[in-house]
């Protein structure tokens, strides 16, 4: 196996564990399990709890090994009057703790990041720090790039996304510099995407998984051994389908209005949403299998950790989506799957619940050439905490009445406490950080 194992950490954004067959759900992991056998790897899975209910705090906990109350990158004090990009940028700059990408580099690893969550897992919010290479999907997470685009189109849009913060700035600068051909080519690529979406209503929406696979398959990502490769995939995140069976667009605004009691959504529609979510989860697992196959062409000495930053509700507790601040199992109960060379995983028995902090510690132990084990680092008295400081306030919610309703319903600080295999309690506390 060599002195150092390469590490591949994959976040399936918004994937909850109970939809996977490994945890009693419908989404099949058969392709992943067959691949593990073919590559002579063993595969083990564990119960895992996210330390937050949404993306940014969860990723910072994963990257630093600190709770949201410790790294401070979590929901703001004021739900209404704030500019969230600037707010979180400020928090990210002052984040406490050492990033996992830096830890890997200190151990001699080449660190690569690929993110399809353009909203939060990006340069702006600091999660790209210390990586040798970091790629952000230039299309946004709600578009399908699976068909219609050439490699030239992909490269052009990726370069533009790195140079400019938004499309308006890009057009302004390109016009000023008389780069009319670039504007034409970029507009044509974007038009291809829109046409593809229009004529493929009922098809699964690829949200960057295919692009990620292409980057690895075509050698655009340099896998210099030993390497630490972080990937965020968005296939499990809404929107799920541009489907004719939905009478309206399934957007975050619809989700929030449903939770606030301002909109009724029938049970059949909720079931349709969840079924599409399960199919998208299987598609995401298929992308992961293909990525692992491509990596196995470069090296046989690697560990894959597959997990998620949070889950998703489908009306189980009066909500859709995950941004309302609740800490139910549907929101924070997520999978962790480890694939490694035979006999490398030292956990012969299932540990108690695993959290993001322990996934962080596991990566750090692997890059330090320590045994692959959750048991060794957990101890018998390990207590896990998931934290919420109120909902993620949507910028599109306008009007004083709606804003006040949102504040009353969702301005609650909660902590979920896990001890051994039991969720002990969810407590509401005074805000202290």
C-alpha cells in the first residue's frame, strides 16, 4: 500500500441516511458495494450525526473539527437586517481552528478541492483556503451540465467564474476590454444549458457530478500522490426535477412558505418529491462509483469517506428542506461510508454514533499514518452535540409581517445531545455565542 494512503472525502450535500439501503431505505448502494469487492477494498458504514442542520456550519465543523459554537460560523444574531454574504465572509475570516486542507499539506499531501455548491463551499466563504487546487462548478448547483456542452464550453465558463464574482461584472469587464467573442461563446454555452433543461423536464438534474467526473477522467485535476481530495456533490439537493407532475416550481421560497403555514402542499406532492430525492440519491451514488473507478486507475492505495453535511425533511415535521433550524433525525441523521484496502479498517464492531468532528479526526489520523478507526478516537464517554441558532433567513422573504412571522417561528436556539447509541434530548437554550 505504500507509506501513505491517499484520502478521498466526498460530501453528498443534503443526503440523509435513512433513504439508503444500508440503513433500511430504498436507494441502492449495490454498485458501490460491488465496486469495493472488485477493487479488493472493504466497505463499512456507520451511524452519523451532523453537528448542524445546514451547509456552511457543517462544512466548517468538518474542516476544523470544532462545533459551530466554537468556530462561530453559524446563523446570525439578527435574522432580518443583514447582508448574509458579507456576514459569513467576516465570520469565515475570523474562524478559529486549523483547516483540514492545511493539516494534510503539513503532512506532505497535495490537497485538491472540487465544489459544486457554488453558494457556500467556495472562495468567498473561505473553505478553499490552503488547498493546492480548488475548483468551483461555474454553472451553479441547479443546472444540468450532463449534455450539450463541449470541453471548451466547460473550460470557458469555469475560467469566467474564477475571474468574476457574477455575470453582470463579467459582461461589464468583457465589454470594456472589447472581448466580444468571449461574450458570444459564454452566452452560447449558457443557452445550451437552458435549452437542455427545457427539453428534459422529467430527467434527473445533474448539478455538477458529471463535470466533477470529467475533471478527474480527463486529468484536469492533478492527483499527485499522496493526495487529499475533497469533493462536494449536489445531486441530492433541491431542485429535484423540472417535472410536469409538479404544478409549480419547487423552490426554496415554496419550502419556506409551506413551513410558515402560508401555502398548502398535498401529501401526493410530498411523496413525489421524496421519490425523486431517492432517485437523485442513487444517481449521486452512481457518480461516486464512477469517480472511484477513475481514481483507481491512478492508484490502488486510497481511502474513500462518503458522508453528508445535513439531511432533508419532506413534511415529516411540517417542513420541507432543511433551513428552518430543526434538529430532527431527517435533518441531521446522515450516513458515513468508509472504503479502504482490506484489513485497513480497524473497527471490528460498530462504534456509537459518529459526528463530523470524528470524520475530521479520522482524516487527520489517516494523513498521519495512524489506524483507520472511529473506536480508537471515540472513547466510552464521547458525547455528540448538534447545534442550531435559528433558521437560515431567506433574502427573498419580503414584507414586515412575513419577516416578523419568520422571526417568531424560527428564532430558536437548540442543541441535540447524543450519548452512545441514543439521542438523549433536544434542549432549547439561551443564545450564548
